[in-house]
C-alpha cells in the first residue's frame, strides 16, 4: 500500500542563527553527515530528501535555541519560514517559533503566525534555562492557544548550565552532552513539563488544549499507569491524568524506529492521537519510510490504522490535506 506521509517534527535553521546555537549542536554536527547544509536549506535539498522518504508534506519548525529565541529572533524565524512555505504550498507547512521567555509576546506572535502567516500551530522549547510554563504568568499564553484552536508541540531543548552538571560523570564531555540532551535528559525534561502542566491544573482551566510531544511520547506512555496511580496525590482535578492524556495529548514517532515501543503505545494511547514524524534532518526520511513499511508488514495495525498514523491524524489535527496516492 502506498500512503501519503505527513511529518511534523522537522527542523531548519534560520539565516541569522547565532554561534551559540551552532555550538550547542557540536555533537550532532560530528555524527550526522551534511547536517548543517540540510538545516540551512528550505528548498531543493529538503525536497530531494522528502522524495527519498516519500514524504508528501513536511510541517517545518526551527531547531531548539539555547535559552529560547528572543522576540525579534522569533519574528525573523517565522518570516523566513513563511517565505519558504509560500514557495512550496503543497509540500511545506509551518509551526511558529515563539519567545517563551516573554509570555505576552509569545501569545502575540502566535496570534500573528496563525492569523497572518497561516501557520498550523507552534513548536516551543520545553523550558527556558530550566523555567517551565506552568506558572500563572503563562495563563494568557495558554488561553490564546486554546482560543486559536491550534496545537502546541512541546519539543526538547538544551539544558541550562545548572541542569547539564547533573549529567557529568566518569566519561567524556561528549557523552555527558549527549546524555543531557538527545541521549536521555531532554526527553525526561519534556515529559516533566507535561506532568507539571497537569499538576498545575492547566488542563482544567483550558480543557481544549492540544499538546503534541515527540519521540513516542517522551517516555510518558511507558509510565502512564504509574503516573495515573500517583498523580491523584497532586490535588483534585476535574479529569485525571489518564483522561487528559487521551483527550489533550498527541504523540509522534519522531526518530524512534522500533516495533516494541509502538506495541506498548497501541495498548494505552488512542490510535487517532499517534502521528508519524521523522525528526529530519537529525533522522533520515528513508529510515522513517523503512519503519512504516515494517509496521505495515508486521500486522500490528490495520490498513486504516496505518493510514491514520501516516497522515490522516495529522490532517485532522492540523487542518491539512494531502493528495492520496
């Protein structure tokens, strides 16, 4: 079966990306051939690799910025992305970068990106130098998200200096940097953010929020039953965590190519809340396509369920439409 594929954790670097951001990615640049060129490109190179992985439509967002982008940086990033999307409307869509250190400005920029630039949501770093978004100062922002009825993708980001120290040990600096980031730490930080939002009562205040998390749910599906059991101690809620997980959280497959995690997810996660993603260019579109083929051949999901994961769920969540092959 030949399915259209929509991917939605796919990154680029803006033209004025800072040296600090490039420095944060030093380990990735060592191990992923051609990474910088692919991040910089919003045209032919990206389209070539999309075709190689049979990606019909790529929802593009900026890569994580240490400390988060400023207001001006967010605007520049989004304007550049809008220009690229406008040139390839059938292949690209955009998720806004937001200055989350400044909640009011973040709400304003999200409004601009959705209403004026036509973006389908936002992708935000999971913290700003260790600061999460469960405080009252972020309530206006989350209210704007709910008002606009678009999803927010909470994405891992680099640890602050204080956070990174926890991952140092009897191994190389490169190993510590990886452990603090994509090797483990930032996945944990993203899951913690979702749990903090729940503990703060945010989903009672804004029950229609749509939150996306990547990498097969940043470990939450595999701890779901324990979280449900213990989160009753966190205060009275109109809906328990299991209900919020089923109704407000979507997860993507980004960069995790295995059958075992999918098998667990299929047992406790609504199939219409599971979406295909690659994490390009940190992961390969071709590897994602291989995984899709393996899932199809495994019999783990029906033909319709595979289509939902591949593109139909993203169409519904993001208001997109791709041509079926």
